[in-house]
């Protein structure tokens, strides 16, 4: 017997009722009485001394009430703030700016327009300094030291390594075939529909600070605010209302949030700060920016042996990456991917440059995209060298289904997988053998067609708290569940949806566990005054952590409910079984009580001695990460004359274990594939030698529209996670992680007759045309 909206049903999203009517409440919809507006003066220079900031003219602009500078924050010890990676970041500078578009001062006014006029009237006297934009140059001995405030007088931030360096080098030396490639994964930016912003309201009477904020992690922000600003935590309320896309970009604390709080304190009014699009593109946390050298070894007949990866990570002027604290390079060491290497070694060096800080997990579980891209690219380059079909090379090497749980060469224990199954399904769907024949024919005619595969393994759901924390806060997540007397439910969570559909899918898990229709279950997230403590939503962690907490809280409720049902049925609790979403007397299916009947009794007719009410809370600390995977195959045609690449077909087979809502998962994959396509083909933030950002508007930072986006063909296999209560794995970012390598592998496959092994993304027509031109095609 099914329950309305139970697990596996494609019910429509509850939240869409308000979203499609334009009735969502985003931060910019929050309007409070007496609210003021904040706008920010930003640096035109990538590196400069600030000789003086003259605010006299700005203060005379009608409507301007205050101008805040770094020195105003210094007194309260707020000119700098800590980053999530234990570095420090300027809220407002005292003497130096470190990247173009950095915050320099802030203007508070009674309208957004007056604030903008005030910004234009602030006069800043800069003395330009030498700029370093290339992290490799930043490591040269004569490079200017960008962070003289640090004890270590170098631009090198940290070195991090994992694996067996000597063993890997030795095995590579002994390997019959070795290939090595330099791969650059450029800076990109999330570009959510909604930019960042907040409304800060420090009530001068109660002393309570309420901040409506675009944050993916409200509880963690509240604790950080309490620790940094010394405010009592119960007097801070962070509310994440509806969020128009987060994708990792709304995890960091941006200076604008802190300045708005200070502005509210200073003026005694609520203060709103909303970034505009160019500020978002030029100053928010970036993703990627990894300079990678990868080396892979194999036998002549294509058995993989060892993998060695060296990386320079450009972090801008401060390491403000959003990673679990123990992992400065995130979970990059998932880089052995779907393969059982005997030996592997990876090292990463973090470097300062004059660029915006960050290193966020853009729709990715902390550098997993960089890892998946690298391994799937280098495996294809190896196939090219071996003269072996890349599908055959993968099928020959994949970890076999019976080998799970599988310990990778770099120490992760993969929970479950069936990589052969996913790739074979994708090959059948796309008609792999026929495509290869077509390619042969086309090559004879001098036409360029390519087929690319990406068989990625992810690692999501941070985390077991013994390994994963953020600034010491253990990474678990939570669900608090209450059943009302009439059998309706309110459930609150420590995560925060940014468009993923949690109000629907969490209700579906609870519907399945409680036998109560999903329509009768309200889900709330994002208010620290009401939701249980949790670490938030990013890195596809919600389903593996809070989704599991939903099941566990429901099971706790069921334990109590069993006693009440037994009382109502006048039998012993042991005589009952939970079957068909009801408590039934074993062997007598007609004698049963529903959860709704039990709920009413929980407030009206309890067994003697039992506490009234029906509720539970679960803080779920997962025993392991979940390891979703997939196989994508892409077919491209390239126009020799223009270098334009056309993705003709793209087949995506994903496996995220048990699926809660197939329609939502398909939506997640469609969106993720489009973001992966964007990274492969269009998006990049680059800088000229003076640190001027190219890509500060959507005229230059190219997002795919419906015109460019290929038609996605999706399918699934189902390999449940053995440790998750309902067997689910995360899925939100699988497609962004897996897609780029499939597309680039297809392009390289098309160009392989010319001996081309790599073009760095984004694969623009100009880059392709140039290579073809150089090769005389
Ligand atoms: O943490 P985040 O919500 O971004 O990622 P997720 O846990 O992968 O979930 C994304 C969306 O897909 C949520 O609405 C999930 O409940 C849904 N999902 C699902 O229906 N089945 C799965 N096995 C995994 C996710």
C-alpha cells in the first residue's frame, strides 16, 4: 500500500506554488520600517596603498547618513575577520587593497539611489602597487610579498599532500606506458539568479540582532557571528528566507554582511545591502583555479597502475575557501575516481595572488569537480596513447561491484557502486558502436566528430563528524519532528534549500516512514530561532545527512507511537508490526491503528505513565560519506572552418542510490549538466596583468541560454547506499562534476587525428580554430 507522496513518487514541488506565482520571500523582499540602504565603494586597482579616503562630499549628498571606513571598524576589532580556512580577510581595508573591486568603504543612506550617489562622491587617493595575478609567478623568489601581515614572508600559503609519493613515483617508473598532462581548470563563478545580500536589524532595545541573509548555512553563521563579534548567541537570529540559487557561493561570510550589521548598530535602523550583478561577478568567492599536472601509468594492455597529481591552487589574496577544516584542498583526493590504482599520490600548494579570495565548492563536494575532471581527462589521454577505445579501457579497469566497500589508494572507503552497469547502459542508450562506425566514415571524409566518456565517482554527504568539521563545528545534520493531534506534521531541519525542493522531498521521506500523506507534512528550514542546529546545505549533503535525520526522527516517533497503538488495541507492543504504513496486530491485519489515530491519542488517551505529545529530534552523524556515480557519453561535431563545437548528443546515466523524487532528481541533473556544459564551453574569469577582471558583466561572462544548451538524455541505475537509512546518496552536483570531462573528451577525440591531447576549458571556437590552424587542418 502506498502513501500519498511516499518515496519514489514524482509529486510536484510544494514550494513551486509560491515560486511560480512570484510569491517567494527573498532577502530583497524584506522591507522593515525605517530601513536604510548600504552601498559599497570598491577599488579600481588590484593592488594599491590607500593614502586617504575623503568622505566630506559623500556626507553632503542628500539622504546619506553615514560612511563607514576600515578605521571605523578597527576600534571594534572588526576591520579583519577570520576565514573558514583560518586565514584572515579584510572587512574594510585600513591601508591596502588587494584586488580589483575589493570593498573600500560603505555608504548608508535613506534610499538605494542616495547610497549609490554617496559611493560616487567618496574620494579615495590610491598609490598603485605591483600586481601578481599568476600563482606560478607569485612563487618566484623576487615576487612581491602580498601578505606582509603574515609571519611567513612568502606567497605560498600551505602545502598539502596525501598518498605514497615514493611508491607512486617508483611504480610510474616501472609502468610500461606513462602519460603526463598539464590541465588548467580556470576560475569560474556561480552566478546564481539572486545575488548576495542581507537585511541587518539590531534592535537597540532588546539588543537582539536579526539578519535576513542569503546564506546556505544559517546556524554556522550565527555561531561565527557570536564568536567573532562577541554577541550572545541567543541574541542573534539568522533567517535564510527563500534563496535564488546558492551552489556554494552563499557559504562564505562576505564583508557586506558584517558592514550591514555595523551600519545597523551605528544608525539604530535596519540596514539592507544587496549586491548588484557586477559586484557579484567581480568580488564574490570564485571556484576552481587549479593548475594541475597529472601523470598516469599503465601496462601495455591497459591495466592502470599509478596516479601522481601536483597542483597549484590560486586562492587570491586570502584563503577563504569553504572546505571542511582538515582539508585545505577539499576532497580532491577522490581523484583516483572509479579505478583501483595500486599507488597514488596527490599534492596541492595554495598560493596568494591579487585576486578575489575564495575557493568555494561550486556545485561540488569540495574540489570533487577538479578531481573528476582530471582523472577522466587523463584516462582518455592514456587511451589515446595506448590506441585503445576509452570505453574498453574503463571497463577493463573499473572497481568491480563485488569489491565494495572499496578502499581507494588515497584512503576513502567507497560505500557501493556498479560502474560497469552505468557505462554499459550509457553505451546502449547512445548506440556507442554505431557512433564509432559513423566517426570512422566521417574521418575518411575529413569531417571532425568526437565521442567522449566520463565515468565519475563522487563523494558527498559530509560527514562523519570524526573526520569533518568546519572551524571545529562537527558536520552532522538534524530533523525535529512534531505530529499535531489531528495527524498533521511540522518538521524542521538544520539544512537550507536554495531551490532543490527540500520542502517536498523531506516530506516524502517522512510520509514513507510515518504513513502520513506528504501533503499533510510542513517542512521548515533556515530560521535559527526555530530550526534545530545543523551545518547547512552545500556539497550535496542534505539527503545523506538531514534526509537520514528525517528517517531517524520518524523512527523515534514510531517507537513511542507503538506503545500508544498497543494501548488503543489492548495488546502488547510486541504483538504489533509496522506494515502497510500502520501498526497491525501480527496475523490480524484488520486490527490496526494509523499514525493519525495514534497522534490523536497522544494528546487525548495515553497509556498510564506515558508523557503526552508525539515528537522527536535526530542529530544524524553519518557513518560514512555516500559515493554517487555516473557515466556520461557525449558526441560532438566540430566545424573545421570556424572551430565551433556542437554537442550533438549527451547521454547521462546517474546512480544516487534510492531516489526520493525522480522528477526532482531529473531536474537536478538537467541543471547540473547545463552548469557542467557552461564550465566546459563558456565560463571563465580571467585577469589582465594589472589584475583587471575580464568577465565583470554577463556581456563577457558567458552563461548558456536555451539556445546553446544541448538536449539532455538521462537515465538511472540504482545502487543503494548500504549505510543510509533509506539507501539514498546525494545527487545535486553529480552532473556538474561529471559533465565537463565528457564534453572535453569528445572534443579531444575529434581532434586526436592531429595529435592534440588537451585544450584548457572553456573550449571556445577560437581555441579550437587556432589548434586546427596550427596543425594545418
Ligand atoms: O544538499 P542538496 O539538497 O543540494 O543536494 P541533495 O541532497 O543531492 O538533494 C538535491 C535534491 O534532490 C533534494 O530535493 C533531494 O531530496 C533530492 N534527492 C532525491 O530525491 N533522491 C536522492 N537520492 C537524492 C536527492
